[in-house]
């Protein structure tokens, strides 16, 4: 082994453990290639076999990864929904990190803000057909029918918005429930606890991975403020709302009369 000059360090350290193996292989190879063409050919074949093995392992690995947690294969297993083919997506970089800025949905209750929330929630229910509910995998016993035909249904995003709105009503209970009795308060607590649980499940399900960081804005603050420039892939709200409006049983019932 000492005949290989570029790997001739001592054999005490971890580095040398590697060097020893490297030099041994190099040494064997040289010996075999000197021994004749047949042995050289065997080495090439061994190399090709190893390469093929690597490719097979790689292919198995890739197909397994797709089966276990690849989003595309999981998407095939999620429940069908009549809205899914209508949803469009876009990049959204809107963040609510500035506490002094209000949108039409936030801030202290005003008539404009109440109107915005009412308009947002208006298409909450849609008129589902029996076939749609069966295709979605719903339980079909004791379904709530809609007057004029069809069955009452809603989609997840509206259930969650409903929960947010109820929490908002409670946050401003002096405005929305000025004369709340103890019994009403007890009922609301139960409902809102369920709402928080609904939102927890959805938030954890969607696992938002956007980065937020913290920065000192003013020297008088005792903790840094949240900031984010992250871009997310979001549903275009219009695409969902237009579908929901088109399926509203109220609208159809009105146009019928
Ligand atoms: C709440 O009670 C006050 C006084 O008892 C009454 O004037 C007011 O109309 C009540 N508000 C509602 C929303 O019931
Ligand atoms: C609901 O949809 C069905 C068709 O699936 C229709 O026959 C019925 O009139 C609709 N009902 C309402 C209240 O819009």
C-alpha cells in the first residue's frame, strides 16, 4: 500500500480510515486491470449492474413517495365537491400585519362593515341535488330538503367564514348582543367553542408555510412587530363566490315566483 504515493499518510485518524479504503480499492483495481482484459471487463460489468440497481432503487423510491404523501395522489382520494372544477387560483401577498389598517371586514362595527359581512355570507347555502350529495359521500338519511326542491348544503369555506363572523359578533357583543341573558351567553360559549375547533382543524389541515419575521418598528415597543412579504397560492374568491351565488336556493326560489 505504501506504493501508492498520494495516499500515504499514517493510519491513526478517521481521515486515514477513509484513505486506507480508497487506496486499497485503487490498488486492487490496478492489479486486476494489469491481469488482463477479461478482469477489466468484469469490473465494467459490475459497474453497469450496480448502476442498474441504483436506477431500480430510485424508481421504486420515487413511486413509493408518490403513493404515501404526494399531493397529486392524495387529491384523487379527497371527497368530490361540485365547486372544485370552478375554483381558480392566484398568487396573493396580502397580509394583515398593520394593526391600524382596517379592511371593510375588520375594525369597530359600522353600517358599511355590517353590509360587507352580510354580502359575503349571503350565498352560504346552496341547493344540492341528491346525486351531488351521494357523489360527495354524504350520509343520505334524514336530509334537510329545501322548499321547491333540492337539499340544503354549504361548502367548508362558508362554514369557516360563518364561524369567524360569530366570533366577531361576540368580540363586539356590546353592539351585537346588547341585552344578552345568561342563558344566551351560555349557548354562545358552546357554539363559539365549536367554531374555534372548526377553525383549528382547517388551519392545521392547510398548514400555511409562509414565512413571518419580526422587526423592531419603534424604540418604545416592548416586543418586535410581525412582518411578512410571503406570497401564497390562494383561491380566487370570485371563482368560489360566483359558483355559490349561481347555486343559491333563495335566488332561484325568488326568480320562480
Ligand atoms: C336592550 O335593552 C334596552 C333597555 O332595556 C332597550 O332599550 C333596547 O331596545 C334593547 N336592545 C335590544 C337589541 O333588544
Ligand atoms: C334546487 O335544484 C333542483 C335541481 O337539482 C331544482 O329542481 C329545484 O327547483 C331547486 N330548488 C330551489 C329552491 O332552488
